[in-house]
C-alpha cells in the first residue's frame, strides 16, 4: 500500500492579508519621517532684523499679517497649512511668502539684504577707490592704479582711508560720472555726498503679471468673442 504525503508550500509574504502589509508600510513611513531634518533657521541680518521688516520688504500687503506670526523662528518653520490657520490668505500670498522664505534661507536677498551697516532702516552708500592689480593710468575722475566701487558704510561715515582690496561692492548699483550713485531705490544725499537706501513697503516685491484677454487659458475664447462682436458692429 502506497501512502501519498501532501506538501504545503509556505505562503509568500506579499500574499498575506493586506492589514499586515499596510502596517509595515506605515511603520516604514513613520521611521522615514523621523529621519527628515528640519531646515535651518537663517539668522536675521542688519537690513532684515525681524519679521515685520521681512514682510514689509517682500510687499504684496503681507506686512498686515506680521502680528499673526509670533517670532522669527515661526516665520521660517510654519507650514503652508499652519499659515492658512493663522489667516494668511489667499493661497497665492502664502506661496509667495514661502518662496521668499526659501530665497532668504539660501541668501538670495533683494537689494540691501547683505548690508552690514544699517541704522533706523537706512543704509548709507559711498563711492570708494580701491587698488587693482596691474597698471591703470589716471583719469580726470580716477586715481592711478585704482578703481571705483560703491560700498555700504556706517551712518555718517566715510569710505576713504579704511578700505582694502577685500571690500565688496554693492550689487546692482552703479557710478555715473565722477561720484554719482545710481540704481533702483537709491536716494541721493544732499550735497552729493553719497546716497542711501531706505527700507520701505515692497522694496523687494516681485510684481505679478497682468492677464491680457483673460489669461492663457481663456485667451483664445475671449479674443474670438471680441472678433465676433467687431464683425457684428460693422
């Protein structure tokens, strides 16, 4: 008499009930979430010392929400959903704030963001001569072996006598003629002694584009209606 034995293969793990698979996935997700590091909080700068100033500079009326954000740390750590709960609307304003927040975190400042000398919201600028490598002949407005740059100085200070080759010129600012400082948001100082940049609403604002004929999605439809109205009016 021959006795046949029955052999049962083990069930693969991926065929087990979905509840076990789901539990494993949730555990892995939790572990991954715990490993993600929070982004660093950038330090304030002399030109941007607090939340109120930051929101004022980036414009779009976001400065009206300054009282809703309790601290500098909160400004750079609150999520979009948390900003919504605080009453910062519409969504495009939150997106704009978050975009500028990341730019500031990466040191992509607007004009004046990297200034070291700021007093009462005012940064003063002066024209300075610094030495350059190689021979450069003198001109009517420039000393021999020198070049002119615009630098940020302390309030009431002078740029002469204390600048070295490491002096960093102000970005986006130019010199016109002998000593006239020109550029966006630059205000000349009386007497021609340099210029200044003042913190004000929207100094860094990125202007929104204007929709023409309904914007990209409705442009063809709107223009077709206009052509039809023009034909009927003839």
